[in-house]
C-alpha cells in the first residue's frame, strides 16, 4: 500500500469539482474546447483533475515550444489565477513534472491523497494502482514510475519521445478497437486504502466505468467518467461536491 498524503482544504471552499480521463490530445479539439469552456465557467472554488488529463505527456520541455502542450498550460495558467487547481498523475500523463505544474499554477498531488471536505474525509486517486488483476500493467507501472526509467526516457531527444508516444497511443487505440476487457479496481485493496486513510469514500477515475460501489462497512467508491466528445452520445461529466451533497453534472 502506498503512503497516503494529506491535503488541508480551506474552510472558504463552497464548491469542489472532480474530473478525470479527459485524454486531451491535439487530434481532438472538441474535447480541448469543452475542457477550456468548463474551466472558465465552473463556479467551483477548486478543481481536482485525477489523472489522464492528457492522452500523453512526453516531458515538460514539450511545452517550451508553441503547440498543444503549451496551449494546455496556458489554459491552466489563466484559470489558476481565479480558482485552485490540483492534478495527480494518471497512467498516460505520469511524466507531467513539477516544472510545468508550477508554471501553470497547478498543485501537483501524490496518489493517493486524503482530504477533509464539508465535514467528511475523502480519499482521491487515479485508480490504476488498485487494478491488481492486470498483472502486466502493474509490472509496467512499477517500471515507468521508477526514477531511473524516467530519467532515461527524459534524457532522449524530444522528437524520439514524441515518436514513442505515437507508438504507445497506436497500441492503445488498437486495444480499444479489439474491445479488450480492462481489469477493475480490487475491492479488498480499495477497502484497505480507505481504512488506512480513515476515509469513507474513494473518488477515482481510470476505469471509464462511472458508478458508485458499496464496499461494505459504510465504505464506498465513486468512479468518474472519461470525456469523449466523439462518442455517441458524447461523454463529458463533472462530479461536484458541496455541503448539500454530491451530484454528477453532464457537460455534453
């Protein structure tokens, strides 16, 4: 079990939003536009982006030149001047570094992280570390999250990293077309994380299976939806938390 980080929420927050798995990519301008519009218009005091905000991120230096990555950071920079933004890594954007987030005014979080909100304690995660039945992925995850692997990859020229990203994305799209079944979150592991954190509710993404699961003993997990404006019907949803409760808000 990973160590559980702590985040203290200001008492002034009245509305908090959670999103994940937008998979922003230059080839899908509709999703980028919807994300930018949402960030401009949301009444939330804080927005938590729980991983896979980007379809791929090959290093913070990709945003040093004009292009999609720089445009994304520009959106975040403008919005962070008005409301608190938080980000934790997903399985696609684990190379997002502190340099880019600091430049954009975004708080980079450890995964998982516990937070007190509206009189309750919540546990936030991307969710991929809990999909224990996907043994091959867990092995891959341990490898790519290691400092040695990341240092080796980031030492390569930007063009080489971009080519690697295109290859990985191609494999991912092929797996989607094959309708392969992805492992779901392991219930005993999720329950153990919640008990260790002293929280009753886990909020996560990753699985693209929006739902609420009763884990027993008063524990539950809330799964965020992915965003796909090209789907039929389009998907784009925010989980909003206030003192009055929780609601899912479709944006598409």
